[in-house]
C-alpha cells in the first residue's frame, strides 16, 4: 500500500515539475476598466444568475509594478462597484482580482445559528449574506464586502477546528458538503468570493492517519515525525516513541519529507477547488511546515515546498488565490509572496496602525507603511487590524472613535483588506482565544441563536449590536460601510499609488492615493481635540491647478490646494478645523 502511494506521489511530483517547466507567464492584458465618461453615475448591473465565467487571465502575470497610465479614457472612479459586475476575474489596471476585494473573516461557529443548537452553521451564514453584501449595487444598507475567509470548516473535534480529522468533509456541526456548495453559489450570486482555511502543518491527534501512525509498524508511521528521545515540541506516544507537535500534543505535525503526505494534501487542495468550488485558501501557520534540524520556522525546505504548492494550485485554477499566515517581520514575510503563495498577512502594519490610533500619534506608522510598500510587489499583501488570534481592535483602543480611525487607516491604504467579523461594530474581547471568538452581536437580545449560544456574548451586547448601529449615523458600522463603499467605487483607494504627506503637527496623519485621473487625499486627526492650525506639505505629486476637491468622507468648506511647480503643495489646509478623531477623505479630479 505504502509503495503504491509513494509511486503515485512520485508520479504527481514529476508531473508537477513538468508543468512548472512548461508554464511561462502569459502576456499582461490591458486594463479592463469599463470605458466611462467622468460624469456618468453608477448604474445597477443585473445580478448574475449563472455560474462564474471561465477565467481567461493568468493572475501570475500581474505581479509586476503598476502601470498608472492605462490605455482607457480617464475614469475618475470606477463606474461599476467591484464585486458587482458578475465575477471580476481580472482586476483593475492589470492587478489580480483580489486587489479589488475586501475580505471578511468569519468564525462560522459564532456568526449565526440557523437551527437553535447554539452553534453557528453554514445555513446561518447563508441567511446573513445579505448583511454582508446583498448583491445589489444600488443599496448601501449592506456592509459591502466582496470576499469571505471562513475559519476551518472541516471535520474537527475542537471548537476552533484547527485540528482536522477529515479534510474532505464539512464539520457536521456546521452542515454538509451540500450546504457548503449552496453557500458558494449564494455568495457568488452576490459577487462575494469565498476562501477557506487550509491547515497543512498538522492534523488532529484523532485523525485516522495519526491513530494508525501510532503503530510503529504502520504504513502511516512515516506520515508524522517520530524520535526516541523527546525534546521541546515532542510528545510521548502511548505505543512508545515521541511525535512532534509544535503547537499542541493534539496537533501532530505532518511529515512533508514524505512525498505521500505532499501528494495527499495536494489532493485535498484539488478537491476544494474543483469539487467544492472555493476561490482559494487562507493558509494557516505556513512558516512551520518543514523542520530542518532544530529550525522550526522559515526553513529553505518550507519555502521550496510552497513553490511546488503554488504551481499545483495555479494548475488546477489559474485564478485560485492564497493568503498565508506568516507571523514574522515584514522582510521574512515578503520571501513567501509570489510564486509560493499569492499574498501574506502584514502583521507589522496591523500593529503600527493600532498603535498609532491608540497613542494618538503616528508611532512609526509612516516608516512601517514605507517598508511595506518597498518590500512587496505593488499591493500584494493582506492588511488587517485583528484576527482570531489577537485582542479585538476595540479592546486595544480607548473609545469607538479610535477604532474608527484604525479602520480609516486600514481601508484607505493599499493591499488587500481583511476585516475580522464583529470588528465593524467594535466587538470587544481579549485572550483567552474563546473570548475573541464570541457570538456575533446582532440585536439588543443578542440575536445569534434561538437556543443557548455555545459561548456567551460579550457583556456589552445589549448596547453594542448590528441592529442599533444600523440606525445610528455615526456608528462604527456605518463608518465601515462608508469606507468599504468608497474602496469599492474608487480605484485610487484599491490600487492607487501611495505617497506620504508631511504634516504639522504630527497628530495629523495624511497621505495620498493616486491613479490616472483621480487623486484621493486622506487626512486623519489622531487626537481627541479639534485642530485649527495645521499644514499639509507634499514636495511633489500628481496635482494640477485645475483639480477640483470634493468630500468623499467628512464635511465643511473645502479650500483649493496651493499647487506648486512639481504637482505637490507647500502649505495646504483643506478644511478648518479638523474634528476630534476626524477622518477626511477628499477626492481631486481634473
Ligand atoms: Ca446550528
Ligand atoms: Ca448593496
Ligand atoms: Ca511542521
């Protein structure tokens, strides 16, 4: 049996290598922005009723510097919001589709329970899709996100699901494989892409593979890592010997030096892409995949393995997308980006944004943003504020206004934004993990389940919930809705060049985003006080004296920028005063 598996996997590896050698990057297509006159209004697009069109563009060809001079006529803003034109398989201005996407991370167990057993499920999520995006571009009552990342949905004995016992079956607590396919269909109808968590590094200790492997004579023995002496990360097996489980004794690491393991996990990858129709994967803890000696992270073998993986999933679907968790400093993360995985989460940036919002001054934010811009291909990184492993953003802030500022700084920056569920209403929670993964607060009664929730709500649910924030114009929820809508409508915010603006005082933070025909100026008052006396300075830039400013967010009387000879401005004060914790987003068009 093992021999057959090994022969098969060798064959697969050989095929992969051959495929790898054959593939050369396709020519970059021209930008696919719809031609539009600057004055036309967004128009409703018929909701697609059929399956997504076959992808025709190779996203691998798009990892190159942006060309800010598209051949199309000038379009100050995209006429059709992204995610609304059927499935956008190619992105704006030659970028991949994910640069036009705002993702939302969902813990299914805590999102919405459809059957009253206290556990969120896939049918519950389907019921709430209209909250996320109703598929109708003329309504602004939805959140407007265009992508979903589902935390693990495969069969698992734990509440979080990061220890899988069956890679081919949906956790029965969440639903069935058929339910999942219906979710894919309903999401795609609304212009929402769906990616799922894929846990490659380890299985559950209760996975049949590991149960078999405990027998030293089993054919599965070599699917995991064993030694006779133990050590840090090694756990005693009841049948003798020690197995390696970096995170937990219930999560034994798979042995990727064994080609049969690679072959099987590629099968899993193919199954979800082909049979279940996912648009891609969030890859868990990938820096720990292959150990070399005592080195347990970022080994050369791990980086090499992901080259194989990349070629494989792109061969199954050239538009499949991966976003990886490499919880390391930027320079290390960047090594994985492109030809290994598509993009990785930017942990340093998340910390810098939250730190600046909390401290009320830009604590290293500009340097971090410059480092990020320089480290990756343009826009090829995932931005976020918090995820299921970290304190919720609101719990790291002093008030709701600071949480809004953090959202402004994330959603007007480049990259691919990810929003953890509940962040849009400022849900609170800090470690232990269960407390940052609590049920979604839908109504003053809670509204997550008609039964007893698997874990209690955060205590503030009677006053902090979707229903109440829905009708409060200044709520965090409506702030998120506005920012996401702006991003969906304005190419400059999605794929525009980023340029820092010098400010005085430093409690004012500012930058521009620019594409041909549109410049967007972001100005944030990080402090809780109004600021009358301030100046913005941009040594050189894309401004012309003819440009007209207009508010996309904020209000007041706008003044024209004193444009200098190099297209920048020397001492600009667009509006007075800057309100406490105020976010201004100002558009300039010719
Ligand atoms: Ca349920
Ligand atoms: Ca809508
Ligand atoms: Ca490992």
